[in-house]
C-alpha cells in the first residue's frame, strides 16, 4: 500500500513552536512583544516621590541658613551649624529627650515581648475556661479607637499620682504602663498565630522528659519563634519611637519629654527660626529606627507571613 506524499510546507508549520498567548500565530518580525517602559517610569516616579522628603530634610539639616524660608532641595551653604545650635540650646535639652525616648522604647519593647509571648503561649498551648472568649474580647477591644481612652487615662493617672507620684502624670513610668497596656491586643494575636505553627509534638516529648510549661516556654518555644519576636520588636520600637499624642498628654516638663514632643515644641516656638534645629534633630532621631530595621530585617517578612496564615 502506497502512502500519499506529505507537503514539506505542512511539515515545517507543524514543527514550528507556538508562541504562548498568541493563538497559534507567530509574532510579527520587528514588532515588540510587550513594552514595559511605562512600568519603569511609574517606578521611578514613585521612588522620586518617596525620596523627596528625605532629601529635603537632609539638605535643610546641613544648610547653615537654618530657616524655613531659605531651605531648598540643594543647600547653598553647607555646614553643621544647625547641629551646633541644637546641642548648645539649654532651653531645649535634645540629648535628654533622646535618652528618654531610648529608655521608654527599649523597656517597653522588651516588656511587650515578654508579656505578649507569655499570653500568646497560654492561649496557644494551654486549655482553660474562657480561652476563646478572652481572645474574642481582645479582638473586640482593638476595634475601638485609642482616642476614646485618652480622657479616662488622664483622669486615672492624675488620681494615681496623688497616691503614687512615681507612676503619675509627667513620669516616664506612668507612660510606660500605658504603652504596655495598649500594645497587648494586636501583639497577642500576631504571636499566637505563629505559636500555633510550632508542632505540639515537641511539647509532648518535653513533658514526657519531665519538663514543666515554664521550661518548655523558655528553652524550646522561644527559640523556635525568633522571627515573630523580631517582628513584634520592630513594630513596637518603631511605633513607640514616633508616638506623640499620649506622650504630649502625659509629659509636660521639658526634662521628661520624648523626642517627638520636644521636637514638636521646638518647631512651634518659631517655625521659621528654629526650622534648622528641627530638621537636624529629626535627622538624628531617624538613626535608631534605621539601625533596628537593618538588624532585624531578615526576620520581619518571615514573622509576618508565617504568623498570619495559620
């Protein structure tokens, strides 16, 4: 039986690879398959928009004119006179504000990690009456704006200060107590979601060896949840470093103010005259936040993603 000869043109068309998404048609020679220039332009525009405030602050900080009216994107008279004026101003103790902010943020961050991790471990690993209701109550409380509690907090700590002056108004300890109470809700949920990803078989094996809940928590669990601890530490430190509303209500004297409150008072004193000192102080104030991010950035993404999908 003889076979019909095959056309060479049909063989060539059959062997030619099909272009994905082209419906079987080969692309026209010389025609770009997809131009992405607008994506690069949009990215450059977003980058310029994000970097403009930073460049302006850095330029104003090193501009010896030191006023808002003479500030520009590129300084004409570069120097460090703004920093000298900031450090030598006895009416505005910048380094005292810096120390207060470091104390409050450092102590509050460590305490937030310990209290949040302890509560999250109890909600994740232990079984007790009211566990589910407690989690829902914490979530419900987070729905209300924090501004609703400011008046109640002010009256409460004003009365507490009459009995215990060390934790009343205009004290760093009183402000720390307020910060610790307000940071528990979201941190507990975030930490619990990550704690649930740790296998319970590790706890059961440790219990067989005679370990208590405290030993399991400190020697096993905390070592396995380092990414989420770093994430919570970043969020807590950055959030408290720039907090202004509560600090401005609780701290009234210049020696007890934080950086946010002190720099705001500097700008309000004379917006044009003290603008150079303001931007110089703001530039130095950004250094701790940048260092914290650089030190813990590897843990940030992993902690947020793994703790939110359980």
